[in-house]
C-alpha cells in the first residue's frame, strides 16, 4: 500500500470511531495549546518590557542614586561625576511622592524635577499628546502624565492652561503646591516601578527650592565601550555613596530573567504531554483489541506484519497531527485573550501598555513535530502487538 492509502484508511477508521477519536485528539490538544500560549505570552511581555525600558534608557546610560550611607547627591558630587573620563553629560533629577487633587479625590502621583532640555536628550522617545514642556526656570509650570490628564470615571480631562493642586511629601514633611499645566504626556505605563502616566514633570529649579540633594542622576557616556570603565570608576570613587545601575546590564538582566521564566514555564507545561501520551497509548491498545478480527482479515488478504504496524502508526500520527494543529491554534488564541488588559492577567507595571503575544514559527513547527512524533511513539507498543497477531487466531476472535 502507498502512504496515501494508509492515511485514507486511517481517516476512515477514525470516522467509524468518532467519539473515541475526538476524546483522544482533545487529550493531544492540551500539550501544544499549553506550551504555545505560555511561550507566546512570555515573548510578548519580554518584547514590551524591553521596548518600554528602551524608551527611557539607552545602552550609554548609567543611573546613580544615593545609598544614604555616604555623601548626599549634591551639586558638588554632580560636578565630580562630570570630571570622570568618558562622561558626556550628567542629568540630575528630583523625585517626590505626592498627591494630586482630582474630581475623584486625591490620587497618588510622583513629582519629577529635571532639566527639561536634558530630559529630551536622555529620553528622546518621551513626548506630549498636547501642549508643551514647562519652561526651564518657571517653577510653577508642569507637564502631567496621561492618566492624570485623562482621569477614569467619566471626569473631565485636564488640559494645558488648567491649574492643578498637589500635596508634596519630603523628608517627613508635606506642603501644598499649585501648578499650571503646560502639557499632557503620551501614554507610557511604568518605568522602574514608577507610573509615568501618573507623574508630574516640573523644572529642576522647583526641586532645588526644596532640597539641595538630588534623588538621582542619569549619566550619559560618550561611547558604548566606555560604559563599564565609567561604571567601575564611579564604584571606586563613590561606591559607598551611590548605587549604580548600568542600563545595558539592566536590560540584559531583564531579558535573561524573562527567558529563564519562559523556559521554566514551558518545561512545567510540557508535563501536559504526558496526558496525550497516555491517551494515545490507551486508545490504541483498545483499538487493537476491538479490531482483532479486522486485523486477521487484512492479514488473510495479503497485509504483511509491516503493513499492519504502519496502519496503526499512521492512524496515531493522524490523530497527533490533527490534535497538534488544533492545539497550536487554541494556544495562539488563548495567548491573545489572556494578554488583554481587562482580563487582569498582565503585570501591574505594564498597565496602560499594549501587550501582544509573539508567535515563533520555528518553535510552533517544533511543537507540531514533537507532539505528532510523541503520538507515534505512544502507539508503537499497541501497533507492534497488532502486527504480531496470529491471523488464524485473529479470524476466530469474537
């Protein structure tokens, strides 16, 4: 018999035993669906997180924050950092927790004080949906995050030239401050644990009016090859006073962590293939028993042992292939559904961002081949037993 004949015979056999075939195929579906949904979601989240970080950091950046154990991050220390060979620019910033008064009551926010022109250099991707950034020396002007400018619950949006009232907290004290809104940021989500969409960006001069110690600084290095040298120099000179985060290492760490998570989850999901393996094995053993007389007839009309073996293996591979295809499709849909924000399964720091699963054609092909081959392997025992049946005894089987 030709392979097409075996496939046709297998399809007809499955049609005759629809219920059992459907149940077996459903068992096979579980494995590919689980693996593909997990892999696609993790790849999607990984791409979104890395892209988000890249909006605010480049591989040339080093972030320093005071440890609280040594010198404060004063203007003197900023000048010292600027003298390190390889440093192109040092951008100090302030960060204060705050409350902003909205129609829905007071909401949490973060006030960032930074040189606006330097901010555009450090984070060129940051932009406004309306208005303009505050002037460098106008300490009462502010640009606000997307969610602050577009509050939930049907309340009127905050637009440029409107006034906002805030309560700012610093060093155990709090004070009220009114700002004139000059612009509203585009939607960005969170960055390093800070919700950019609930931020208030003000000129550096406002922060300087509150404290002489900065909350941190972004150091831009001349070239990628000098980043590690500059970071090591900072550690040697100011390691007791400053915590150091190298942007390139941070991005790589995030990527490696997500890849490890993907491997762990996929490995855990792979246990679902045990279900399909046991299902195919049980089905094929039962099928061989039920079709004993049919096997005897086939042997009597000229089927060889190899033909019988091939017949059952092809039948198993057809079920495996169909189940795998359905599993790939189902897993893709599940990944797409579960990454939607309204399902509440996204990471909290990605709120407001569009996360789409990423499907790897190579990985999907490997899953298809593996799942189909697993079905064939599961059927080897029953198929071998079928091929070894004595034709005379098989014909007399009732």
